């Protein structure tokens, strides 16, 4: 199963990146030492986040997943529609939200609304357990880079639709001036995981169409995690 996003890194506008999400049906063990390496690459992270990026739980045992739900609740509070409307602005889709300083250094930048409801079934609004109770868990993939397009996978649902993150959320000017900025996220819902099985999921960005980028940057930005849903 391969999921492809196209990324444009702001500041490298000629660069087209491909994010490939592999859902690998191999066992975990040889994989674990690599997690640290992957984590050190900035730009991508998941929620819920655990130390080993291991999401394992048992559907019929609430204590094994309620903490994941809590983490998602906490993380998504900042995305509440009311909060977004109070702090951020409604932006024109399809274009960068560039805000030149116009001679006033560090002038505060406005951020664009990223509403919780944009995460649909993974917003926690209608389904307060984000699918965990049914064994169809949502994982949020945080990305602080621009993403263009996504191909759909039969067994994954993506929110916002097709995993699209609008240009309006870029550039990011840093927390000193971009005060109310909430990072755009993509939610992935695993609709038909095989239960009682370790699934290794890797989201990575492959450089394509980049003349200026060296080999080391080719795989900049990736996150790998394990998900396992136990069910009788
Ligand atoms: C966010 O919305 C949820 C319900 O959708 C509510 O329970 C929660 O208190 C809200 N949080 C904030 C910080 O407004
Ligand atoms: C966010 O939600 C609020 C209230 O539901 C709505 O008024 C606003 O237009 C939404 N913003 C975006 C970008 O969809
Ligand atoms: C940030 O949000 C607050 C409301 O919480 C608002 O008063 C302020 O103008 C916002 N700042 C910027 C730079 O958008
Ligand atoms: C919640 O359910 C209502 C009614 O089915 C639907 O209209 C709405 O889009 C759902 N909200 C989200 C965020 O999925
Ligand atoms: C779910 O996956 C299994 C294989 O793991 C497959 O046999 C089944 O048809 C799938 N169900 C749906 C609804 O896609
Ligand atoms: C899930 O938890 C239940 C209740 O604790 C336990 O009986 C069952 O064996 C567990 N199933 C798996 C597959 O771990």
C-alpha cells in the first residue's frame, strides 16, 4: 500500500517532494533501532505520540486506548473551530499567506484557520474515541510543510479530504511573530487493519524534480511508527 503526497517546501519552490507512506506488513523488531534516526529529522510527527511511536492497544480493554484518545483531545483543543475563529483568519485558499514586514521588523503575522472539523471522522466531534473503540483508529500526521495532492488508499481515509493541506498555511514565520499559528495536520484513519498484528507505517518524503538538493536531503522529513490493534 503506497500513499503519495506531493510536497512543495516553501523557499524551495522549484522542489517537488513526494511523500510515500508505506504500510509494511513486516515484523517490527529489525525496524525499531531506526526510529530514533527518523525522529531526528524535523518536520513530521504523529499524534498520539508515544516514546517509541508505538500505538498498540486492545479494543476490549479501554485502559489500553483511553490515553491515546486523551492525547488526541489535548492536541486538538487548539484546533477547535471556535478557537480558530477567535485567533486566526479565514484565508483565501490556493495561495501562500505571505506577509511581508514592510519595514516593521517582526511584525506579528496572522495565521489561517485550520478547523478541527476539517479532520472529519478524525476530529473527535462525532466519534469521541477517534475510531479507537471500533478498532479503526485515527493517527494524525503533523506536517509543517506544504502538501499538494494525495492518492487515496482503499484501506485508509484521509482528512482533510485527500490529505490536502492548502498553501495558505505557509509560510510559517516562527512562533515569535506567527503567534496563533496551529500546524496543519493530516489525519489518517485505518479502516481495515488486520487485528493482532504489528503494522509498520512509514511516512517519508522523497525528493523528486530537485536539481539543487543533495542526496542527504532526499529523504528529509519522515516519520515511522507502529500500530497494533488487539481484538478477539
Ligand atoms: C473543544 O471542543 C470540544 C467539543 O468539540 C470541547 O469539549 C472542548 O472543551 C473544547 N475545547 C476548547 C479549548 O474550547
Ligand atoms: C471554521 O469554522 C467556523 C465555525 O464553524 C467557520 O465560521 C469558519 O469559516 C471555518 N473556517 C474555515 C477555514 O473553514
Ligand atoms: C491571536 O489571537 C488573539 C485572540 O486570542 C487575538 O487577539 C490576536 O489578534 C491574535 N494575534 C494575531 C497576530 O493574529
Ligand atoms: C458529524 O455528524 C453530522 C451529522 O451526521 C455531520 O453533518 C457532520 O459533518 C459530522 N461532523 C464531522 C466533523 O464529521
Ligand atoms: C479488509 O481486509 C481484509 C484483508 O485483510 C479483506 O479480506 C477485506 O475484504 C477487507 N474489507 C474491506 C471492507 O475492505
Ligand atoms: C484483549 O483484552 C481482553 C480483556 O483484557 C483479553 O481477554 C484478551 O485476551 C485481549 N486480546 C488480545 C488479542 O490481546
